C-alpha cells in the first residue's frame, strides 16, 4: 500500500467518522429538545413565560435546570433554543407530545406557552 493509498483510506475513514459524529450530535440534540419540552410541560403547565422567567425558575428547580443544561445562565440562549423548538415539530409518535409557541411579545422578547398536542 502506497502513501497515497493510505492517505485516501485515512480521508475516507475521517469522512465516515465525521458523518457518524454529526448523526450522534443530532440525535443528542433531539433528545435534549424532547426532554426540555416534557420538563416544561410538567413544570410550567399552562402558564405563559419568558426566557428570563424560565431561567429564574430554573435556579429553584433542579430538573428544569438540568434540562436547560449550559443554557441555564443565559436568557438569550434559552430564548434562541425555545425559538428553534417552536419552529420545528418534535414528535416521538405520541399524540400527547407537548409543543411550544410564542403567544405574544413583550419588552424582553417572546412570551412562550407549552401545549399538549393530544
């Protein structure tokens, strides 16, 4: 096997590993998204909230804090995550999966509400 053959083989392996890593990252993000929606449904219920209020509440609620992960310190990052969640449908095939939508805007951004699809 020549050096060029090894380089081509190595490049193909790197490309395959990068695709696998991208797939794993997407799966992890999807799991985190679904977990956050279910935690929001359980802990916020039918109340409307802003990202800033959610961050404040997470300081007192360990499960919510864990679901928010590294975003927990930044209302702006939480707001961007919520906007991304609202823009796409997260469903595991269950009719009771919660969904998120911006119901109003105030001086700090969107006012969010979690609803159950079922």
